[in-house]
């Protein structure tokens, strides 16, 4: 790529003036300097636009629409925003399919519609607004559709997490991976391509021959970066290799491949620490701040959970490092020092199991501060 950073107004003008004989007046404000200045401004604008064209021509640097156009070359398209599917619990055993309800969280209020009955008084509720906004609220919801006899309505579990429109970096990495790995005919890259395209999936670990020849295990984490719900697991199972006809090629998996879809086990990580606080901070103030810092660190681990080890395709590892947990706590506002940090009662790193038999993902438990 050509580096246009040096093509500034000042550099262009100086280069143009250098070509003018010194016998002529070319001081600032002179006719020559004034005339050349307008051209230098125009050339700087030209170089800025040329640099944008150059940037948008390469997969590694393109953004927005330019990146969308280049991703097509890798047979990849940007994932659109998808709506959250939540569990609704109602005082009546049956409500009309399509009945609409609203959350009561002020400016972030969104509407949900009943889309399927799960059981007596339990329904799938699909958010009418795509994106992560549908994942946030839990609690009572108000009926928009009049339902006689309804006295209580609650929005509870996330069945399928909503996701925002895919960002540039995620799309870029998928496109580069598609070009390098060449998904085809049930190879590891092909399984990832199919599964990650399903709404609600945030990451997948692929374990070939985990239970003998012809077996494949897919372990899922949701787009909310929590272990996938049973509904999401079932959706992926039906898409890839639907029971009871597993191995017969009724899904996207090739004939002969028996695919098992699952979610990682939750490993609760309890954190304890002794803190020295800055002036003006109280222990009561610190509790939510440290919980957020510790939770954000564990979230970063779950975000990288599906990334294979360097140089590998199907080998994974995850650790909760004591030093990084300590560093996360130290970054919390009001913390001057943190000592005696422990994970599940131990002052040691915590290794998470990632094998074909068992996969684990960390979730914050109790935070005990002294």
C-alpha cells in the first residue's frame, strides 16, 4: 500500500514552492504563495480521497460497505441483527399466539410477542426489536393485547440470545478465515461456518472423532457469551444432524457423520480479596465495582472460549489466571491495592477442562471482600 500520510497541505505547498526560482517573491502572502496554496489544498483533499479508495480495496483495511463487498469474495456475508427469544410465564395456562407485551424499563422499553407455547402458562416470547436490547430486561411485562383474566406476566430466561448486527472486525476475521481455511464438505471450517450462521450462536468448539470414528461434537456458547440454552442446542442439532436420523445426511453434516451438539458446563468462580481503598470509598461502594471488574474479566475468557490453541484446529484451552483477576480488581475505581486474592478458595490459577467429553466456561459466583 502507498503511504499517503506525508501528502499534507504543508508538505505539498513546500514542494511546489521549491520549484519556483528564488529570484521571485514566494513569501507567505505573496501572489505566488497564495496561488499555489489553493492548489495544495485541492491536492491534499485528492490524496485523502485516494487513501480512502486504497483502504477500501483491501480486506484487511476495508470497513462498512466496502468490507461487505469484499467479503462476498470469500462467500461470507455480514450477520444481521437477530431478535432475542425469551421465556414468558403467565398466570393463565393459555394466551393467544401473537399476543404482545411491553417491558417496563423506561427508555429501553421493547415489545415482545408470544410465538410458541412451551407448556401451561409458558410461552416463547420473541422481541420485536432485533439486537442485544432484548436480552437485558427480566421481570414483569405489561400486556399490549387485551387478555381477559390475565393477572401476572413475567419475562424470565433467555432461550435464544439476541445479537446486534455483526461488527467490521468480526466480519473481517470470518472472511479471512474462509479464504485461508476453505470450508468444504464437513471439514472443521465448514462446521464452524454453518453453526456460526445460526441466530443466537456466539462461538463453537469442534471435536472430531470424540467418541470414535465418524462422531463429531459441537459445543456452543451463545451470542450473550453464556453457555447455550437447551433450545439453542436443539436448534443447532436439528440443523446439523437431526435425530433420530443421525449420520444419514438429513442435515448439513455429511453422510456418515454422527454429530452431538451440547453446551459447556458452567464453572462458578468465587473470588475473595483483601482491599486497600482510596479515600472517600466505603466497602459498600466497592462491592458492585469489584463484581463488575471480576465479571468483565471472566466475560473476556468466554469471548475467547471458542478460539483454538495456536497452530491447532480442534485443541482448546481456557484458564482463569490469578494475576489477571488481581489486575482486573486493581483497575476497579477506588482500589489502591489488592492482596490475598483467591479463586474458589485457592491462590492459584484455575484451569477449565476443554476436551471432547467435557467443556467448561467460567461464570462469576460470590465475591467476598475484606
